[in-house]
C-alpha cells in the first residue's frame, strides 16, 4: 500500500512537471515573437479583369513572391502536396509523432537516413529561419512549428507555406513558380505541372529550370508523379473520362520540363505603378482593365510614336472606358515607360493638362439646359476684350454671325467665351466636378472666362468622365478602375438627355476626311461623335470621342511643356482616336443607332429659319427645331425688321405720313451694332434698312441702348510704367444702326459717335460711372472699376 502511494505521488509530480513544462512552452510560444520573415511583404500584383496577372513587382527583399491564398491554388495541387509531404497536416500540432516514430524505425532498420519526419509546418520554419541540419536545430524547428500552429490557423499556415516555399534563385511560392515555370497562374495545373512544382522544392538549387538541371528535374518529376499515382493523389481527368494510372504516368513522362525561367508579366506599367501608389499596402489589385484592349491600345500608341517623335512630340496617353458600367478597359500612360529623357514614367492619364476646346460640349449642353441658346441660333464670332483677355480662334480669323451648332463643330472660341459669361464660371466648374473632376482648384474666382477655351487643367481620366456623361444621356458615373467589391454609386445627372442628344448630334457633324470610306470598308458604325482640343501655344493636342459602347481619350504633348507646331488635336490626336474606336468596335451596319430618335424631354419648336430664335411677324421663313420642353429659349428674332417704304423713293414711312404715297411693306435684315462695328473695321458694310422719309422721322425708340464694353463684371487693370493713353478702354453699345450715341464718363462729355462705331476712353484708377445716351434721350449707365496691377 505504501509502495502504491509512493508510485501515485511520483506520477503526480511527473504529471505536474509535464503540465508545468507545457505551460511554460505555451507561454513561451506566445511570448517569443514569430519569425520576422513571416510578415515580409510579398510582390504586388496587378491583375486584368479576368484574373490573369498584368504586372508583377519584385517584393521589397528583391524576391518574386506572390501571396497565395489557398482558394486561388488548384485544389488538385493541394491534395497532392498533402499526400506527398504531410498526410496528417490537419490533425497534428506542428510535429507529427506518428511520422517521427515511423521515420526512426525505418532509418534504424535500413541503417541509414532514408526518411524524414518534417511536417509542412516544420518545412515552413526551415524556409523562414534556415539553420544547420543538427539535432538541436530539429528541436528548435519543432518548437517553432508548434508555435506557428498555436498562433495561426491551419489555413494561414498552409497559405504561408505556399507563399514561401523555395523554387530556385529568387523565386518563392507556388504562384510565382507557376508564372516563372509555365507562364500562367497556379489556379489550373496539369498533372505534369503539379509533379514539377512538388519536385523542385525538395532540392531547389539542383532542380530549378536551367538546361544543366534538365535530367535531374525530369527524373524527380516522374518519380513524384509515380508516387502520387500510387496513392490516388494525382488527377486523372474528369470522372466520366478518367485515364488509367499508366496512361497518366506516360503522359507526364512525355511532357517536357521547363528549361528556363519565364519573364514575369510587366504589362500596363504606368497603371501598375500609379495604382500601387494609390493603394499602399494592398498586394493584389484586381482591375477592370481588359487584356486585349490594353495590348491593342498600347500597340497603337507605339505605332503612333514612330511618326510623332520626329515631330517633337514625345509623350502621349490614352484612356478607353466601357460606358454602360463606367469601367476603364485600357490605360496607357506614355509612349515608352523607360524613356527617362522625356519623363517616360510619368502617368499621363493622371496628369492635369490644358484641354483646349475639349470642354466646349459640356458648356454647349448647359446653355441648352438653361434655355439660353439653341443649336440653330446665331451667335457672334467677333473680337472681344475682357479686361486684358482677348480670346482668338485657332486660325486667327473671325466669322461674324454663325450658328451655335456650327461654332461647336468648328471649335470657334468667342461664342463659347460669351456663353460661359452667361452660364457662369462657378456653375460650369460645378458640372465638371459632378462629372468626376477632382484636380480643380477650389479657390473661388481662381478660374475666369478662359476656362471655356483651355484656361483650366484636367487629367485625361477626368475628361473621359465628362464624355462618358455626354454619351450616357447626361448621366455621369464614377469611373471604375479597381474591383474592390464596393456597391456601384448611382449616376449623377450633369445634363439632360435632350441636351446631351443635341450635343452629340453637333459633334457628329465633323468626320475625318477618310472616315466615310473607312467606315464602308471596316463596318465601323456611323454613331461616332468626337471633339478635339489644342491648347494655347501648341503644347497639348487632344481628341475625345465615343462609339456605340466605348469612350476614348487621346492626349499628346510634352511633359516639359515644350511646344510643337504639330500639336494640333485634329491632325495629331484625331487619327489615333479613330484607330482606337475602330479597334474596340463593335463593327457592323446592323447595329441599332440609338441616336436616331430624340429623347422624350425634347419637343419641336417653330423658329425663324435665319436666326434660329422664336419668330416675329417679320420672319417670313420658318422651320422647326428641337428644344427642351422646360427650357425653350424665349428671345425673339432681333434680325428681321418689317418696314413700310415709299415705293417711289424707297424711304421708310409711318402711319402719320403715308397719305398720298404708294407704300409697300418690306422685311429687312439688321445686324447688331457689335457685328456692324466689326465689319466697319474690316472695311465691309452690310445693307441697312432705309432711312425715314422727310417728315416721317419716328418720335422715339422703344429700347434704350445697352452697354457692351466694358462688361458688367469687368475690372480694368493698368500696367505700371505704361502710359495711360496706350491703355485705352473701348466703349461700345448695342443700338439701332441709325442712332447717334453720346458718351459721358463721370459726368464729363467724352464724345458722340454712330452706334456701329467705337469710342475710346483713357482710364484712371478709381471707380467711374459710364453713361451713354442716344439722340432721343434714352440712356444706359454702368459703374466700372479701374485698378493698378501689382
């Protein structure tokens, strides 16, 4: 009895010791830090929309190592790995006691080391912390393995093994090895590929793909395949058509082994570098880029560079968007990523540049939505000065009165500067921001009227957002470049469907010279609308347009802002744009043309056929045009004037003096004083309505003159050191052609001139009251501020 109690006491102390030892081990496992290399950042991988790698970066430690979640690896490989290396992986605590006993017995009976007992977890420890192959090292590895199993889940341990397992040189992990050995990911592997990926880690320095390792790798691969087939761990094809073990083994033996490492994917370099900077710490970037579209656009840009480089154009970028989902399909940042001399690594698609005239379509649509203008209305294209700002057309010429639709298709500047003055700069900037522009300066008053013609900077991606809205019936949607599992944002209405439709129709008026014939040969649909832009000084050339399903942006220029006379949107960027739109398609004349039918928010309105404005009784020729139901322009035609004339003299008569005369009602066209003034300066004159016959002078005018220059919000800035008489301000007013206008400044008579003549005033610093009166006493006045520039 005493011996039994002594034995129980001894067993108790032993159990207590074991428990204490276990407690100390568990505490040590939590206290001792995990191997530091376990947290080493992997390679950042940019993927195309279908999951194939587009660009793989070296990890910070100069290794190719791709994070490999278990669900991304072929399940057949996982089954084969566990069958070959660690059958009881999911049941042991990091060390497999049964494997230790089996290996010890086998090694003793054979008299040499023929089998090991390392688990996958122990192999992972050996990779993370290489040590000499000693008994002490085995003990440390066993402790580390149990520590990993205690602090990580089995899935995390397996994922770490798949990420760090060595494959020769600086290649680590199954995913990186599959790319380097076979040129594809490890998501789908053949039996020969599975056997190869299992054979190399057993001796990576003597089996990785080089010609001198060929036979060793082949023999090891075939042996692994044989062993896996014996335990039914290598796939033999679909269940309903599986091959025999012998057939599979023969197929593996007949397969060649890789003889060299393939280059890792390095496509879309600008997008890859830019997105990696946008998402620091994120190792897998699934994009919306389409591999075929990206490669096609890159090839077209490279082809274009061949002819553009000799012309002094060294940088170019392109963006292609699929409109229905707002997904970016192609993103080319420059001609040559490795052109260090010309900033080849700058991501041009995210670099703000002056868009020239490329934003006029948005302004055009806003004018329609606000009921200010219609496509058929006549607008003035004549020189005008706003303080020190004097817009000019690209060719330096002015056309007088033109239809707004024509002004947009020909990219005239003055009509849109005037339109922006009416719409308001801040309202225009708000529409740009609603379209996705984020690079605009937020300071109120920072931008002026030059924003209509390029006095603003936007990135090609932001410009694409404007045209996606234009092609999408006015609805802007945030452009998507990354698939991050977030819900899609609702589109924002930037313009009405009707205004967008009318704008697209105006932009469809202009074709490339070869486009109709090209369309006939290629089947490219007719529904293409596009716009070009050329910035001041020939520093930027843009072409932006949309086909049935895609919107594309092309920018050409130099990042050092050096000009080139060849930087003209239509000539330089236009051909590249059409090549891209033709490439992305779709083709075929049978495609429905959705733009044939006007949206429901438009209605037909009768207007004067000449002016495009609501007709007066003097407008004898009329036509119907489209206008928004809720924003029909209300201004009536100011150009037609019905006058009763004496048939004998051709002079105008009135009700009080027609007695005894043979009279006839005639319609005359009169142009605004601003147009007549410009024509006078061009030494050209227009026919004018007849003067009143003696005794038939009208007793008064219905409308007072209106001051045109200086504008209501303009401020004159005097240049210090320049004589004031060389900084004169033009005074102009709108009035009937026959009226004489008298000008006063601060109550002092300045002079008298006809309505179609300009008066000049020498300004002085201060606030001044400008007054104009006609020969019938009708007046207009304006307060004008003059400051000295600092």
